[in-house]
């Protein structure tokens, strides 16, 4: 069986039974078989990783921008050449189909490319002669040791949202990936070392909440970037802030897609199916609720059914598959329970994916597509983040009622509107209480040079991921006021 150890100071670390860590299982979601043992870190491994990052910081923070840029360019090239290998690791542990995993790698690479332009991003500001012979310069400096904690659903991309920007800014980094899908992060670290990232600048500790809490409490950690579910995001935000750390903690989502009757309904249905069932619904940007206004409801449901029935479900490494399994058996069963509960709470179960399986792979974590219509906003299926291939349709009488529904959700990650009415779209982009809004775009994931983040219970902390906000998060400002005597005046006495 394969083993995955920690990665500290540029090499594999620990994972020895009997040390403070133990081993955890990693399962192939398509077969249900345990394929890998991952080392689960504790205080010792966290201590070693933070110490390595602290040691490396002095040299890295003073490395030149030219040097860091050259390393990041080499990293970009190595990653580009290994896209397929990274995608294969993602599929083997997370379950998503290969094409989707390649898309994930591409979105991560976008941030590495952004980090290659760090010289422009780190420029300061200068004011000359603010008073006689007095100049003022604002610069930004790194924070020190920064931690990133990421979820299972994007085993490569979310780490890549964090560490390329953090290290480009001169910080050193400790990554705690999800123990459900740990291997992609190891290849990312190995390639970083190959590209010339010095030992200790990028470290990995695997594990669960024990490792996370040790990182959150560690006095030498300056900042924490977190992406995961809302309850854990809230915990991370509170616990890390309690010891004065800078924190950004992105949480879960319930993304609504509002469809007006004047929309291109075929395009809207196509978009709903891709955005709801892609990656088996295990995306924080997945559409999980269609809010259909007026006649759009009766028109959308059969269109979604027709398209959803054509989605080919199978193992992620089969090129014919369009949707893979769910990450664990327990998660699959939770998702199935929501479908059962929705029926009991009055929804119309238009498509029921609970009995789906793949011949020959019956132990895989399979779930077919489910579509729930006329879902009540007080039902569990509506209120909770299901994080599976289940789309709820909620009916609204008017645009105003639909916006009220969107904004009453405690989540505020993303929302979208489908319409041909520019005025309605404009109103929605101003009124929607979500951090990201799509207009005729179901999953409005910002490009790398903008920033990613939600509102309300979908994000804690005031800086979003990547883009200019990452530079602000991973650096702190310093303002220097200086007065130099004029040599002519000095000479004249
Ligand atoms: P999770 O919250 O269970 O785990 C996230 C990370 O926290 C993992 O590294 C995990 O090991 C650690 N963790 C888990 N429980 C912990 C605890 N009690 N204390 C401390 N650390 C703990 O999330 P997940 O199931 O891996 O990922 C799915 C969730 O992530 C969904 O809610 C999804 O919406 C969210 N997500 C959000 C975004 C976003 O950008 N907002 C992006 C991707 C995923």
C-alpha cells in the first residue's frame, strides 16, 4: 500500500508508527478501497514544520524579487508539464473526472502565473517633499510563517490559491491539506523543490483537527488561510484570532441561481446541470438552488430533467465519465439522507439518485443525480449545504421575492441570475448579498487577478483569496518618513 508522509525542510518527514502521529486511510472513491496510508501529524510534526519554516524565513524574505520570480517561473513550467500527473492523483483520491481535475490544475496554475508578476504587485508608494526635505515611502513586508489549511474537494487548486502568493510575498509556508486527498499536495511540494524553492519555504503536515489546532495555537505562526466548511471556518477564525493571528477563513455555500421567465431557458438549464452536478456537486461554487420566477419554473424543470438524464456517471479515470463518485461512503450516505428527508418534508422528488451504482464497482461511493422541485425554504435540503449531486428548485412569484430568498440565506458565497433583461441583471448584481455574482454565468469563479471570497457565513475575515487582496493579506504595511539635509545647504553651513 502507498504511504504519504509529511514534507518538511525539503524532504519527506516522519510518518513512523510510534512517533506522535499515526496513519489514516485514503480511499479510492470509485472502488471504495483503501489505497494509501497518510501520516497524521500531531504537535511534534507541527513543531518541526513551523521550525523549518521559521529557519528558512530569514533567507527567503531577503531573497531578491528577481530570484523569487525566476523560481516561480520555473515552477510554472514544471507544473505545466505535470498537469496530467497532478490530475490523476486528484481523481484517484477525490474521485472527480480527469477533465475536471485538469480544469482544477489549470485554475491553480493561474495563481502561480499571477505570483510570477510579484514585482508589480509588491511595488510601494512614494510621496516626495511632503514637508521641506521630507519624503514618505509606504512599503509592504512579509509576515513570517504562514499556514494554509485546505479541504478535500480541490486537493491541488486551493493550496495553489494560497502558497504561491504567500511565498512570492516573502513568507514561508506550512500547508495542512485534507487527509482524504493528500497526494497532490506532495507532488506540488516536490516540484517546488525542483524549481528551486529553498528547503523549509514550503512544508506540508498531514492530519486532522489535531494538526490544525496545533498550527492555530503555535506562537510562531503569523497568519492562517483556511478553506473548508462553515463550522470549521468559524472555529479556525476564532481560535487563530484569539492568539492575534491574521486569519482568512472561507466556509461553505448554498449558491442560488435565479432564473427569470425571459431568460434563454435552454442555456439556463444547461448551465444548471453543469453547475449543479459537475464534480458530483462537491464544489463550493456549485449551484445547489434554482430560484425559478413565475413561468420559468414549469419551463425549467423538464429541461433540467432532459439534460440531467444524459450525464454519464462513472469512474473518474474513464474518459467517458462526466460525473464521478462522492468522496467517502459516509458523505454519500448523508447526501442520500437529504433526498429521503426532502420527500418527507414535502418536496417533489423529480429525479432520485439514491439507487444508482456502477456495475463491477458496487463498493464505490456512487450517487446518481437528484432533482427536488417545490422545495420549502424551511426544509433541511434547502437550508443545509448538501455538497452532493442534488439540485433544489424553489418557486418564486416575482423577482423581488426571489431576491429576498437569495438574501435570506445565511450563506453568501456566490449567486447568479439568468435573464435577457439588462436592467434586472444590473439590479441583481447590486442587490445580491453574495461575494461573487454571475450574470448568465452559473459559477462566477473570478480569474486569478481578481479575488475570490464570499460574504456572511461563507467567509470570515476581511481579505479574500488570490488577486490583489492576497498581497495585502500576506504582507503588512510600513510607512517610512525620512528627512535628508540638502547637501548644498550643508555645504553653505
Ligand atoms: P472541512 O471543513 O471538513 O475540512 C477542511 C479542513 O479542515 C481539512 O484540512 C480538515 O482536515 C480540517 N478540519 C476538519 N474538521 C476540523 C475540525 N473540527 N477542527 C479543525 N480542523 C478541521 O471541509 P471538507 O469537507 O474538506 O470540504 C468541503 C467544504 O469546504 C464544503 O463546506 C465546501 O463548501 C467548502 N469549500 C469552500 C470553498 C470556498 O472557497 N468558500 C472552497 C472549497 C470548499
